[in-house]
């Protein structure tokens, strides 16, 4: 999915995420599109990946300020992606947020994420968490 440009920012009460870069990882196109549009409406720069493997490839090329990943994905789920991100010296400190319709299978791995939010995405809650996680960078 190519990056999209949104010319106008969202409503004035959207969090200001200008200057921050995100990598959003989700295997469902609709969920990915919603997250991208909301983050871009907040002024963020957004790259996307539709799998854990594609996310790791992107992280080899560019380190974002924050990774937002779905938990339930084929081949490499969000918990395994987090483990691989943490195992790499150049990405180990990048905040990783899980954004998913909660599934019992992942309950043990959720605590390792910097934050966990249930879908549907609440941009205010996500924005507040991101601003706290990236403060002082």
C-alpha cells in the first residue's frame, strides 16, 4: 500500500503528531487504511507493512519513532514481531504499540508491548500514548 498524502489535518481536537514517523503493520487492508488516514490527519508520516516480515525489512531501511502493529497476523504474529524488534540493537528501543481486536491467544505477550489498545482505533487515546512515549526524543 503506497503512502497517501492528506493535505488538510483532521479536526482541531486531533492530537498533533507532526514530526513523528510511524510504521503501521496490519494484514487487513481496511484496518491499515483507517490507521494511516487517522495518523496522517494528525500530521504524522506513516509507512506501512502488511506482514511481520515486511515490517522487519522496512525497519532495516528506516527506523520510525513508533511501530503500531496488529497482533493477529499469519506467519509472524505481533508478539513475535515485537520479540524480533527488541532483539535487534538498532530497533530495540523503538516504542511498539499493539492495536488489535483482543484475542485470548495473545494475552501473555501483550504485557511486553509499550501500550496495547483494542480496535477500533481511538486516535485521542493513541495520540496521548504516543506523545508520552516519544517525549524528549
